[in-house]
C-alpha cells in the first residue's frame, strides 16, 4: 500500500468517526492528487496526522495503560497512568521514522 493510499484511507476513517475539519482534509486530497511527490517528501501531512483532533477520531478516547496501551493492565509499576488511546498512540507514532506505516496497522 502506498503512502497516498494509507493517508487517504486514514482520512476516510477519521471522517467516519466524526473528524469535522473538512477544510483540512479537502486540502489534503488536493495536495495528494496534484503534488504527491512534493507532499510526501516535505512531510506536509505531519501537521494533520499528529493533530489531537485527527488522533482522537482515528484511535478513540478510551483510557489505556500508559505503559502497555492496554485497557486492562497488570503492570507491576506503582506509577501507572491511564491516558486516552489517541494520546498513547501519538506518543508511539512520534518516535517512528515512518509514521504512516504505524497508522497502516490500524486501518
């Protein structure tokens, strides 16, 4: 699956789940279709995929263990924090060299 396909499918998913920023996703589709090489080389899409609104619509807001990303956690650590799913995945994705590959796993 190409980066273009991954991004388009991710956009479709977030729109289905209530992402309301129509101007941003219309702009994305235009840029992907007209200037795909430049768009992906310059990582123009980063501002979208790393936005909180996009992540909330993509992964959801259920609480998960900040260490494991699981809804049920049996960690032996004393400082377990429960964070929204979208926040957990953004923290993981920001460390990835190719974040679209990470997104692809959840399509």
